[in-house]
C-alpha cells in the first residue's frame, strides 16, 4: 500500500460528514482574538451535543458551580475559549472514530486521555506552553492510529501492541500513524502547533518549530507507559526523553507527583469515555 492511498482516504473523510462543520467553526473562532463570546455562542448553539457537553462541563464540581450554570453564554465565560475548544474537539473526534462495544477503541481513548492529562501537568509545571493547548495535543497525538483502525481494522489489529509498531505501519501503509495523523490535523484546520505535536511525538528532536509542545507531548506519551501500562501504549522511552527531562528540569519527585495527579483523574477519564 502507498502513503498516497492513505492521504486520499483521509481526504474522503470530509465527504462522509465525519468532520463536522461546527467543529471547524469553533476552532476558528477560539483562535480568533477578535471573536466575541456571542460569536462562539451562535456557533455552539447549532450543535445540541456540543452545547449539552459545554453545560455539563461548566456544572462540574471542579469549577464550583454545580447545577448553577444553565445558559451557554454563562458557560463560555466560565470555561474560557481553550476549554470550549477542547470540549468540541473531544466530542467531534471521539464521535467520528467510535464504535459501540469496541474494547480496543475504549482502551485507546483511555490511553489518549491519560497522555492529555500528563501533557497538561507537564506544561503547568514547566510553564513553557499553555496547559489547555498541551491537553488537546495529547488527546489527538495518536489520531493516525484511529485512522488506520477505522479504515483497515482487520490489518491493523494484527500489529497492535508491538514495540516495532511504527516500522510495521510503514511497511503496510507506506507511512506511520504520526504522519497520517498530521495529515488529518491539517485537513481539520487545527493550529500548526497541534499538527507538529502529532507529527513528531515519536521523534521530538526532528521538529523545527513549536518544539516545546512537541517535547511535552512526546514525554507525556513515554511516561504514560510508566504510570498506566496498556497494550495500546506505543511510547518507547528514548534518549530524546532523557534530554527533555533535563531541559525541563523535571526531577523524579516531579514525575511521582504527576503520576499521583493522573491517578486522581480516573473518574474524569471515565466520564469522557461515556461518549463511546
């Protein structure tokens, strides 16, 4: 199989209505410094699923307003643009790559959310990138694997859980999931920092731009195997990760604290997985 076939398959995803117009509009609005809360409200109000999720998140005990937020406008002001964008992407991407009762997908999303939370914690501690940006990049880092699984499920299941996954993907599909995921991210019009975090999360030293977010996501995936090992993990520890730890000044105590925080997010992750 040639990589060009994968690219054509990704191009066709639009014609199958798997990339909602509302998601693209939300991403554009939340990246526009001139967009107003009213602009965002008018977009969100067109999609009942996203509107309901925004309200649910706004009423989460995490924000101390449980049951008190009843209007989308209030929720937008409370949550802020970054979280609104994350919620929209969560719903849209999970929905387009979901299949009821598929254990592989459920475990995959558990892994993706764990990487997202770890990336956000690293960003907060190292203060190099916005934690919400890191969360979204972590959530989508393996979207290329979802593409392979969606389009070529039987073939892909045969190589899941192998440490030479990237090599096997390239042999079968002509590209690995990091490259395929970056094509999807570009098509979905995600910010370039997200595209590059997806593209280089297995080879952070190769990134030339947005190197901070790439490093955070790559380290988060490598750490996910330490904190919560699963067959879906593909984050092999390399010398790049030793260099990232040194550059960020993270100690063993810092890593232990991140692991403890992740353990406290189990219920939040399960809440997101209700979408499957």
